[in-house]
């Protein structure tokens, strides 16, 4: 009955160009106990079958994770994932507290909205795929979110079963979780891959399916016996199978089974939703949905810019991730099954999931217009700094591994320092009354004096760690600067790069503060009665932002000076070649004049031909920076002499546009300008 109704509603959803998950949730409403529909499914039976869906979905997630590729993507996606998850957990907890929920219910709301929907994103990308660089980044962030979700599921299972939210309990839970993960993963990697290769050589799809699914459920049972969610065991099984090199084959044979039981899982979620409860909690649902879309955009966009993605890729990624995912339902189900969450959580979550699955394709459809608006509102000095910053960090990623070794060590030490600081503060905040009483009884002091002594002890313990954070942040900034300067292709570029590095270092400090500050605040928020941590963090961010703004002015001077020198070089080349004043500057296969700008990896000249669709349009109307990330530095009108581009110039036949940016941005800009054959080489 469930599959029959789901078959109809999922087709309706697809015809309406909505994710199939919306159809499955609708099927749950139809066969559930709350609507006067002539079909009714046994909820307990469906819940048992839905557990299979959770196991198989998590197994499939593990199959898509290759440890080597995941570790390699961490430098680009780690900061984005940390900032995004930390922000969403904090926002969800704050919303739950505003609704009057208990701390545990609020924490479940925060973790449920922290993970985006892989299903929704992949469906939307299948219909309207963004540029490849954006899609790859979004998928990498989703993979990181899936890994974080496994930790959240294990932690929240402990909270739901009475583990509590005290720092000691949570720390013990996480240490035990790490031990179980390592033991199950290492044991599986030693045994499973050889066995799976033997099974695969038999060339029997039936045997491969039974072996893989049996392994999946075996790991799920083992995790449950150890006191964790079945989802954790299934995920580890998927990772172990993926490391055997047979992941794609297994995924192919298991996919139909996974799809069937995943459908039943989402139907079971729909069955728990009372439409009257949805209506009752609609204002809260709208508030959560709005917070999800806005907070995802701000957190992913900000982190993306700070990791060197540039405003275009960062904003589109933030819009793409603005929804609630499948893990949210799993987390909410854990809380509901244990009876520790507010009854409004599940109807609110379902409503938010449906609303955000509808808004995601809409916002992505208008993403370029939104990026254009942000570009128009952003001061030119910041755009120039961010453009150079993006190119600089691309150079850093392309640097030799040996050059990045000190950088990795500094990041490891920075992470350890921050984790210890969070642990010290967590213990002091959670156990402040007990520690105050202990000090008062031991030294015979008043409680006020004891509290001051406790605060002093915490400060003394934290100061060396804070100095370590500052020292490692400085080392990170210096190392990145040295790598960028060493990659300069000339002494002239190295000199201008050193001048512009002041702005780079300010952005790096800002990235570190945001990257470690937001997750730390999110981790401590459930233990704090007030919101004083966010104002402190916001104050530091504002101070660093002012520094970035002031240093961006100096970078802009270097940038404008480089553009003027580029224009002069073009004019000198034309004079040397003896080009008539009335003749357009030809692109004859020579490299475009290289801009004397720090961080410009490529430049090219593109001639506007008589059949171009760009004729009559201004550079501002073209929105080349929005579409590609490249910049038109100068334009030569009919050989009349190159001038720095202002954005108001309208293109005419024979105009030569000098574009610059990172190598990838230049290539994208040349395609966008309609160049059929390479009429210029990249500089």
C-alpha cells in the first residue's frame, strides 16, 4: 500500500518539477492516521521497514566516500563545513530557546537543520547544473556534512538515551565513539576488501548484492550492540567497501534496494505529521525556514570567500545548500523515539524540508542576478582584494606538498589549542557551581571570591593556549605569504605582491577567527545561560573587518597602478609593431601583455567580431565578473588606444577586450565572450 501510493505521489512531484522526497512525504500524509483517506498503513510496521531505509541510505553515503579524496578536499571544504555546521547548530539552538523548548529539544533542532539535503541538491543540479567549479565545491561540502552527521547522530543518540549534555558525559561519549570508529574501520579494512574482491571475481550480481547488504546489516547490528545508531555501522560498512575499490559495482547493485526502502523511510516521516499541527506551528516553521536559507547563505558564502572561492562561487554554493536534509529526519527521529524532544519538532522539520526543497531551485535559478547585485553593492576596493585573494589561494593549492608542510603543522597545533580551550571553558561553565563550592570549602572563602578565583584559574589556563592560537595564526599567515611571493614570475610582481600581502594577512586572520570561533561558540552555547559569546566574537570580527577595509585601500592602489601600467604596455606594443592609429589592435598569437598585478595568473585578448552577440552591450550589462570571476581590465576601441575599463563601455566590432584573473577564470571568460578559436595565448 505504501509503495503503491508513493509511486503515484512521487510521479506527481516529478511532473511538478519537485524532488521525489516531497512526493514521499505526501504519501505518508495520505496513508497516515490524520487524514480521512480510504487507505491506512500500520505505523509500527512501516517504522520497522523504515529502519532498513536508514541503514541502506547510510551505507550508500559511505560508498561515496573515499578517504584519500576526502582528506585531499579538506583544505578547501573544511573551513566552509565547520563554519556552516557551527552556525546552523547555533541558530537552531537559539530558535528552539526562543520557542521555549528545553535545551535538549533546542539542540536537536540545531543539529537537524545543520545538514543539507544531498537528494535535493543532486536533483536540482541534474536539471540546472551550475558551473563545474561551483558544483564540485558544493558536493565536497555535502560529503563533509555527511561525515559530521555521523558524529552528530552518535552524539545525539547518547544524549537521547540519557547520556546528558554535561561536558564530561559528552567528552566520554566522543572518546568512546572515536575508539569504536577506529576499531570497526581498521578491522573492516583488514578483512572486508580481500573478501569482497573474491566475491566480485565470481561475477554474480546476486552474490555481490547479498554479500554487500549482509555486510551492511552486520555492521549495523554491531553498532547497535555497542550502544550506537544502526546508521553509524552502515556508514562504516560503506566506507570499508568503498576502500576495496569495488564501491561503484556495489552501489550499482544495491541502489534499487536502497531507493525502495528510502522511500518507505520518508513515507514513515510523513505519517507522523498531523496537518493540524503543521498549521498550528506554521509561524515557527516559516521562521525556521527563513533562518535556514539566510544562515546557510551567510555562513557558506562568508566561509567560501575566506577560503578563496571568490564571491561568485561562494554565493551560489550558499544558495545551493539552503535546505534541510535527510539526516535531519534521522536526528529528529532519534529524539522522538526517546521522547526527549518537543512534539512540535517533527511537523516543523517536515514543513521546513518541503518549503526549502521548493525554494532551492528557485534561488539557484536567480543566483547570477543575486551575485550581480552583491557585486554592484560591494565597493571596488573589496572586489579587487577578493579577486587577488582568490588567485593567491589558488597558487597556494597548486604549490608543492613540501612547501605546505609547515602550514599543515600550524593548522594541527591551532586545532589542538582551540579544542583544549573549548574543553577548559566547557568544564568551567558546566561545573561552575560545583567548582565554586569546592574552592570555597577548601580555602574557606566566600562564594564571590571563589568564583573570582575560578575565573582567574580559567584565564591562567587559557592564556598560554590563546598565545599558541595567535602564534600559529601568525605562522599560517607568514607561510602562505612566503609561498605566494615565491610563486611570482618576476621581481616586479614579487614586489607588488609583498605590498598587497597586508590585505591578504588581514583576510587570513579573519578566516581563522571565523573558522574556529563559530564552531567553538556553537559547541559551548548549550552550556551557557546567555548569549555573551556571540557579541565578543562579533566584536573581534568587526575589528578585523575594519583592518581588512583599510588595507584593501592600499591593495586597490597597487591594483589601479598595475592596470595603468598594463594599458601603457599595450600602447607601447602597438607603437612598436607600427600599428596605424585607426586600426584595431590585432591578436596575432602572441601572449597578451601581462598585467603588473600581484596574483594575476593569466590574461588574454579577445576581439569582438561582426557576428558577436555582444555587440551594443556594455561591460556592466555583460556581467562577466559575475558569470566567470574574470575581470575586463582594459578595452581598445578600434585601435584608438587602450583605456582602463569602467563598465560603461559598449562593445563594437573590432574592439579588443583585455581580460585577466586566475587561469580558470580567464578560460571561462573567453568561452563566455564567444571565442571560437584561441585568438590569444594566456599570459
